[in-house]
C-alpha cells in the first residue's frame, strides 16, 4: 500500500487534477494506494471569509459562496465534460448544504469554532468528491472514504488532538476489508468522540496522510505539493533557495515548526516512530527528486540544512526585581498561556532570572498580555514585577541542522552576518540539542535576513550586489555599460552577481528588484516614474536588500545631503560627486562616522585622479602604520590639458574652449581654472591623511586675473580670457625662458596645503606629464626621499566609470 497526499495547488484546477490522476494511474499499476486530498487551493480561506461575512451580518457571504460554487462546478465540468446529471446533482446538493449552513450563521450571527470546523470541512469533502468521480468516470477503480469515519479526535475544534488507539483500529479494520485499488480520502477533517466534525489544524491534510500511513505501517509516505521538496529557505522569499535532498525527522520538524509551510509540523510524529520515510514531491515536476525525510539524513557535509522563518510574531517580556530566585513564576506564566490555549513558539530567559521573554502569534498578543497581567496582578501592584511588555510585527528566523552542534562558530557567523547588514536582533534562543538557533527580528527585515543568511551558509560561491545609480550622463552611461559587459566575468571570477536595481536621472527613475535589463535601460528609464531624490532613497530603503549600494554619479549639491540617510539604512555610498567630501569638516567627519557605525562603506576614490587608485593607496599606507608627511601632485586633468596645449602659437581662450568641448572640464570651467577643483582634491587627500582641514584653510595662488575671477557668467568669463590674453602669454614666456613647464600643482606639507601654478624645471617628475594625466607623489615615513608615485589618466568618462566600478566592488566586500 502507498499513501500519497496532494495539496491545494495540486488539486487547484482541472489541469492540475489531471496531473494528479496521471501520477495515481501510474502508482496504481504497482500497488494499492490511498490518496489524501486537500481542498481546492484557496477554498478553505474563502469558506472562512464567507463564514466571517455571514457572522457579521454582511451579505457579501452570498457572493463568496457563489464564487466557491462556480469554482467547483467549472472544475467538474472541465473534468467530466459529458454532463453526468447524477454527479452534477450530487455536487449541487453538497453545495446547497453549504449554503444552508452559511445562511444559518448569518441568521444567528455567530460562528463558533465548532461551526467553523463544519464549514471548512466542505472544502475537502467537495474536492475529494470531484476527484473520485472523475477517476471513476475514466474507468479507474477508485472509491472515496470519508476520513471523518476513520479519524477520531477530542473536541478541540479547529485543531483537534487525535485519539490514536481508536483511529488506528478504524483505519486498519477498514482497509483490511476494502478491496478497491485506489481510495480517495479528504484530508484535514475528522470527527470527535462525541460525533462532531473536527479539523486537524490549518495545513492538516499532510497530517491525515501521516496518520493513515502509520496506522497501516506502509513503506513510505509521499507529500505532493507545488514545490520540488523542502527548500533551504522559503523559495517565495529567497530566489536562490534549492531543494534539500535529505533531512532527518528532527530537522524536518524544526524547519516546519519554524515556518517551512511545505510540511505541517505534526505530520512527522506518527511516521517517525515507525521509521516510515516521507518523500516531498512536486506535482508539476514528478521527475524531480524532491526531499526525503528519514532517519538516515544522508551524508550532507553542510552543518546547516535550512533556514526558516515565522512572521506575525509578538514578543512578550515579563520582568521585575521580584522574580529573582523565586521559583514558580515561569510555571504560573506558562499555565496562564496554556489555559488561554496560546501556543508559545519561542522562549528565552537570562541567567539573572530577572526576565523571561517569549514569542507567540501576533493575534494572541492582546489576550496573552491581559491574561498574564491578571495572573500577576498582585505582584504588579507591589512593584515586584512590571506589567508585561509586548512588541509586535516581529519574525523569528531559525537556522536548522543536526550537525550544527559539532561545528563551532555557526551562531557567530549567523549574528555577524545579520549585524553587518544592520539587522537588529531582539532575542536569541538556541535549543539544548543545538539543532536550532533562532533569532527574533523586525518583520520588515525578514527577506533581507533570509537572503543574507542564505548567501552566507549556502552560496559561499556567490555574492549579490544591489546597485542604485543616480546620474546617467557621460560617466553614468559608461558605468552601466561596464556593469553589463562585466556581468559574466564577475560571476565567474569574483563570484559576484551585480544587479542594477534602481536607475535615475534628473527627470525619471526606474526600479526592478530582480535587476534592470541593461540592454534597454534607456527606454525603461524614459518611461519610468517621475524622479525625486527622496523618492529614490525611499525606494532603496523599502526594497531593504542586502549589499545595497547607492552610486552618485552627479555633481548635484542636494544629493550629498541624503548620504547620511542612505548610510543609516546600511546602504553603502559610492560617489564621484566631490561635494560631500570637500564640504565642512564636521560633515565629512559625520559621514565617516555613520559609515563605520552602520557598517556601510562610503567610498569616493574617483574624487581624486578619476580611476587612479589614489585614495585607496593612501588608506592602505595609513592602515599599515605609515604616516604621510607630504603630498605633491598635479590633480587637474583639465588644467594639465590646458597648459600642455597652450603656447605662443595658440590663444588661451581657444585652448580652454577645446578642453571644455572634449569634456575635460567641469560644466563651469571657472571651477577648474580658479583652482577650486584642485583645492577640493588636495583637501580630500589631506583629510584622508588624518588632518582636520577646511577649504578656506588652503592657500590658493590664483593665476587668473581679477577680471577673470569676477566674471559673473561662463560666457563673460570666456570674454575676459580674450581680453587678458597678454597675461597668459606672459606666464608662458616666463616658463619658457626658465626652460620650465607650467603645471598647476597641489601641495600638502605637515598639516598645510596650497594650490597654484608653478614653473616646473626640466628633470622634475611633473615636467613630462602629458595630456590629461595626473600625478601624485606621497612622501611618508616609509617613503621619505623617493616618494610613492601614482600616475596616469586623471580625467575622462571611461576611467572615472572604472573607478566607480572598483569602488562598487570594494563596497560589496564590506
Ligand atoms: P500544499 O497546498 O501542497 O499543502 P503549501 O502551500 O501548504 O502546499 O506548502 C507549500 C508552500 O510552502 C510552497 O509553495 C512555499 O511557498 C512554502 N514554503 C515555505 N517554506 C518552504 C521551504 N523551506 N521549502 C519549500 N516550501 C516552502
Ligand atoms: N485545506 C486545509 C487548509 O487550507 C488543509 C490543507 O490544505 O492541508 O488549511
Ligand atoms: Mg500544506
């Protein structure tokens, strides 16, 4: 004999029922079988909804009933198209009984647990009827046996306890005399000792099948559902989750108890004692291996087998000085909860005995608090203990695995992973068996927590970075192109999956949690929603994805004001925008502090020398114990371009125009030519070297004339360049006379910085600096005479984009 159970989705449509029948047909050729079926998917919920409407005197119960009727009739008509009047009439009659029950609830305005069980029993009664009749109509040797005649329970309506002795006898006796090849049994429903309809709890059809399997001591129990086994985590929340090949009974129980809905927790009990293996199979993919649950948990090397979660948890804390050392508090506490039939999911008590903290279903929270406050009324009035504290909208996440106990450091890994992602842990519990470590966190963090933990314990191979880019001008476009191009390289060589989740320019923004398609991002962005800086932040916050990175590829001065908000959400900030780093020192300091506090990297390598690794090198020198004594640098690609092209055969005005045209200057060339841009850069290097400094502290030896500096628009500025050509020619002539090159140099020396135009003599490392190149010389304790030199292209969209790219990778390695 084989026992197979098919869940709600498996019997949720005519098409799926046909798949079920084809599985049964194959099995029936080998042996007799029992097929336990759930209600058609979603029907139990709809029955309860109709009942609640009726109870509330809301006539919407009728339309809910009509929908239920329609669903069943159309499934039947599709399965048996030949319009078998007898079967249709029978179905009508059953639905009529349901309608009368709902009318009754409406009339008396009451829905007791007893009536509720009667109501929901229609779900399984109807589905089992339709399936049996379909099979019979196709000539299969099938018969329906109502489980209520076999499974006996107490009168705990909505979640009754099985009376095993009687139940087992009933099942054995019935099947000893039954001769049919296939027996269809409705799951979930049962009858009390006093003859009332009861149910085994939501999801209880799995349990029905286990009860039958154990009573008949069959060789295996199969649970057929809509996923290919028990997964490493809920596949609806963790895309990378995969089916677990084998689990021990205890592991399966822990995972299901902590929320892996694919198996109703009590299911394991009856089969465990008899060592009957459970196979979880997928009705849509019968060929998939699925999961085997047995005593032989396989030779899995992973100590952690799965991660599960329960939402809608309330955490209650009973505390007070009067609790210390006095026995009996916990007994009274848990007795109170038992009296109210409140299930406790989680308990933890500190060794000080000063407080007990426990988790229950959110919906029981108010009742629990009232009942406990009542039980301890006296102690509360004497200030021995405090009124109970309740927090809701929490979730429990649990790591499960038999072999966790023989592996050190798993909880350390679990908590550091959560901590790094800024997920606050409210309470922790570890069973004495060490098969389970669970933590209570905010419900809003569940998806992020599951995904980070999954990545940490099951995907050591890959890491996902979720990128939000604002600004898709020259540099931003190149960055997106580089991300698209490097996708497979990153996956293969760095084990990194980089997804662009959000993209924005000043007009529109688009998002896709699964990663935007980078082939046609321009169209998507053009059709996106209206952009707003706060809106972009809010969306990044709401996605709440692990390893989130915000990339600012603008020169906008409003965006840096939002960096603190990003960092506080544990979202890394990567910026080529220099404004924040060169703003007031206190602001720079705050960003650095927030970055440390929230473990969210704040990286701005491209602020100095575009893609050259200037800041990273500086940081590495300092981190390894070196101290910077002096920095000499040519940091403006644009000024270098200008002075490399300017001589007595050109006009200064024309050279600046050309530099702007080729994209080497800021949109406003005055920022470059006045030296402000270079001053910002040396300021950032000085600060990164550990000096507290502001932009005003930097001596700026301007080479522009007063006339140039006082111009009030870009056009007027260009005019003044023409007017003052003689001044620039004089600068050139002097340098030429001294066999020197003009270079705009930034210097930092023992706490002081200055910028200005210099005549660089032949032989100096700066003399031959070409095109738009930058050069930085670091003098330090370790490099006192021969400086460390970094030199190369210091401007241009491509190199800046690659600098941003490198920062994104660095941010991902947090
Ligand atoms: P059925 O109606 O067949 O009994 P359920 O809806 O009760 O199916 O259970 C299957 C569902 O359980 C899956 O579709 C999935 O959403 C959910 N689930 C939650 N956690 C897990 C997990 N760890 N592995 C597999 N499924 C899970
Ligand atoms: N139909 C019931 C429910 O939805 C039982 C089950 O599907 O296992 O809870
Ligand atoms: Mg189920």
